[in-house]
C-alpha cells in the first residue's frame, strides 16, 4: 500500500492511544493479554485496523461512534469463580 497513508494511520493510532481512554484500554489489553500478547508496534497496527473498520462502518451505515460497542468487540476469556 501507500507508504504515506500507512504512516499517517500509524501516527493517528498513536495519538488515539495517547489521548482516548477507550483506545488506551484496547492497547493495554493487546499488550498484556495472557495468550499471544502483542508488542507495542503490533498493538498499534491492530488499532489502526480497528480504526479503519470503525471509519468504514460510520461512513457506509451512517451510525454514530459508540465506544461501548467498540469495547464489546474484544473477546475476553471469562474468569469462572468456583
């Protein structure tokens, strides 16, 4: 793909991780999950993909941004208390 577009998307994701609490939580989850934790750059690239999907849905379906729905997309293993 376009090198400049990748750079701009990466920088935008870094800004989101630094300033937005929902994206900061997603970044922390990706970095600290028990199975297959990601390195910092891998996590930011995963967030770039998520941002692209969010933009696509907002533009095609005309829905509003919902942080609760975005956070609900992350599948976390449920801890069962015996």
